[in-house]
C-alpha cells in the first residue's frame, strides 16, 4: 500500500461498510453518519457509492417535503473546468468533501466544453453562482507540443497569462478561483539536462509553477499543489498513458481518491475548516520508552539511535507546525511533575514546556482530557488532531469524540512524520504573521484561565480578574497591510460570526474605497502578551440615518472579556460622527454560529422582524454605552469620514 496515494493515515473501511452505507436514513444523524462513512481509506468505487447515497438521501428528503439537506453540512457549490475527462472524478470529490464536513454541489461541463462555457458570459456554467471554481489544467492544456520549442521561459509566461485571464473571469462571477500547479511529465528527452534546456518542457513547467502565485494574486485565487502531490506519489505512477490515450483521464484512476482528498482540503481551508490544535501523546510517541519506568535518562530520544532520531523528527515537525501557528498540547497517562521535568531537563528535547498551550498528564481517560482542553483553549473539538501510538487510545477518541481527527499511526516511528504530514490536517490557503503567533496567543490564554481560577475567591469577581489583565484595545479602519489577515478571518470564522458572509482580499480592498462602508479592525493586548487581531466589523450606510452591520466576527479566545461591548461602543462613536442615528444588525443562523444567537439582544438591540424568520434583523439607537469597560483604548478615526 502506498502511504500517500492510498489514504493510509485513515482507518480501513469495515467489511460491512456498504451495508452501513445503505442503512443511512434521513434523520438528525444523517450528516454525522455520512462523515463517519467518509472518514475512512475509501477507494474510487466506494467514494462514488457514497456520493450516490448522499444524493439519494437529499432527493428523498425533498420529495418528503423535508428541507434539512444538506443535513447540517457546510454547503459549497464548486465548479470544475479542465481539459481532460473529469466526469469520473466528480463523485469522488463530492464524497471526499464529506470527510471535511462539506456538502459539495459540483457543477461540471461536458468533455472539451469547459473553456468555452467559462468564456461565454451567457453559459449555464457562468450563471451557476459557484462559490469556488477549480481550474484543472495541466501541461497538455497549457504547454502543448511545439509551444516550448522557441523558448521555455516565453512559453511559461504565455501559460501564466492564460491562467491569470481565466482566474480573473472566475473572480468576476463571484467565485474563488482554485488553480493547480502542473505535474511534470514522467518522461524526459535528455535526462537530467532537461531542466536546463532553454526549450525544455521541464523548465517551462517549473516556470509556470514558480510564477503562479504572482500571476493570480489580483484575482484572489488559491493554489492546489497537484504538481507536488504527483511528485510525492511518483510521476510514473501518477501519469497513466493508457488512461490518457483511451479516455483522456488526466492522471491514473488509482490516484483519483488522493487528488479528490487534496482538493477537498483546499476547499475546507477556504471555509475555515483546517485543524488548529495538535495533541500529542508522550510515551512511544514524542519519545521512545515509558517515562515512568525508564526515567528521564532512559527514554530514547536524540541522535545516535534510529528510534531516538525518529522521535526527535516528530518533535521537530511539531515545533515547525507551531511556528506556523498550530497550537500544541499534551495528553498522556503519566505523572505531571515528571513530565514537566523531562520537558525541561532532557538535553535532546526539542519541545519544551513553554511550547505547549495545555499539558494534561494524568490518569484520566484521554477523551475527558481533550474535552477539558477544548474548553480551556476556547476551541471546538473539530479543530483538534490527536496523535497516539496506542491503537486503543485512538479507538477511544474516534468513538467518543468523532469530531477529533485521529491519524492511524504505523508501527514504525520512522513513519510518524510522513503519516501526520500526509493527513494534511493543517492545510492553509494563506499564512500571516498573526497565524505564526497563534501558538503564543493560546499559551497566553491558558495562563489567563489559570489566573482567573486563582482569582475566583469568595471576595473576587469578574471585574477584578479583567482589571488584573491590564487590557489595551485598539480600533482602526481596515489597514492595507492587514487585508490578508482580515480576509482569512472572514473565511475561517464560523462560531462568533453573525452572518458568515465571505469576502476575498480583492473585495475587502473595494470596501476600503467605498465611502458608504465603515470598517473596523480590533486588536487586543494584555499583561500576558498580544492577542493580535481579534475582531472585524463591516457596516454599510443604507440611508442618511441607518448603518447596517454586514459582518461582525470575533475570536472565541477573547470571549468573556467584554470586548464585544467595547466594539459596540466604538461602532456607535464612529456612526455618530457620520450623523447616523440607528444601527441595524443581521443574524443569519447556521449550523455553527449558535454561540451568537443572543448577541444582539445582549447588546440592547430590539428585533424588528417577526419571530420565526430564517434571517433575523435587529436594531438599536446609536448611543454609546455609559458603563466603564476594563480596557485602555487606542483608536484611529482619521479615515472614517
């Protein structure tokens, strides 16, 4: 079995998998049941069967007057345009989306018609209101035979120009373009010298891949690294000449499940569904041996032994993930004092105590520990990845906490890093400075929780605790340097997000230039450090006296600190400067934003529309709160008029 091609980090499907698929019915458990069936190492036939069952359940629900489909899953309309035969791939993409909580409605085109339909403003494809469109082109579409003969660099530039044009057309439809890197062909003409040849295809492909990001930046496109995936699997395994010549399949059918999974990860990242927390076991995971039996000097870690170096590689990988903003935590059946001493004193330990936002070393079952971590970190369990060498512990988490991702580790520790990386749990479409600092944010948040617990004496109150944090809150109009981070927050935030409307960086720039739009970005710092950008507000002036809040989202890690009251006060002040007398807010319920159902009511808004509507409208007068709030405030109103 090929690790990366065959989804070997996922458990194998049970022998009765198809019977379980047939047994799924239209009820409250439909969504979780489909996800459970998808979160296995399924082959192409099983993925296709899963999509057929999914669609049948949706049709049955509609025929019965039940409009619960897509059964609590995040619905995304995906367009697929390419030069090869993609029909067989579509159901595999849809089923792979279920693995990430996505209900993908896929809009395709007939063979050879994709470019025509994309270019035709009146085509059904252009009118299909896709959320994202995959531009599935490879070197046969962009660098056909003969185009490279006069120079690889010129051919690459022409191909990049074509990609940029198509991505721009996709953006004009309101969809996010997804462009893929080009896999190199499996064959060469002059061996290693091909990469240097001025008229070499390999050089042209490398040029396209190197220039892709810059070429599509203005369209707000994201990249799916199909070229990297093909190289990881193996180019000769990826390219199947017989499948291409007979059926115009762009890659070997055996690679389709992995391609579909890679694409689903990118879409999940666009919707804020990538994982954020890596929870690590210790004994025989982060190091070799049993700490309680072998002692600090007896565990196997570090240079000089194959096993020690394998565990050290996992630590290095985890530390690199932390540098990219992934929060690290420990769940281990161990003595906490001994664990902390090992983390600090072992000379070969890369991961130290300060690298972990939560350390749960005790004799409690690990499901309970993970639930406690989620509460401490103010993150949902769907953000967690749990890595443990013990199959029984992995089975426990899968059974009790199905939202947690649990990679199926091999017996050989040398393959731990490869397995975790192949799982792709931390897929990203952007990486900002604030992303890189996220691990520190959550470590600081854990310390704040500890302070709050210590402050909870008989004479202490919330006010005393908040005052002890010495918080400074900063308000400003959207800043150009922060646009990537703002777009990322809008794409990812689901829980504290009143409308879950999504906007690209390009659209955000347009808002900055619109005098009718009021934008607000909020930063928070305290005695434990900088919390970074914690809230985003977009509001539109709809008439002379009314400002409607289009988007209001906030980081869940600052809940309970009265930041939302401070944001409302600042919003009222800025609205008052515009002569506005009324604020209007909209709440659009989703499967994931129940947290803010009462947000406007708590802030003194009154509901305008009749109860029972799918979208709620709330309003209040523009009157800043008089009550003192526990913040030192810094603000910039220079661009609000």
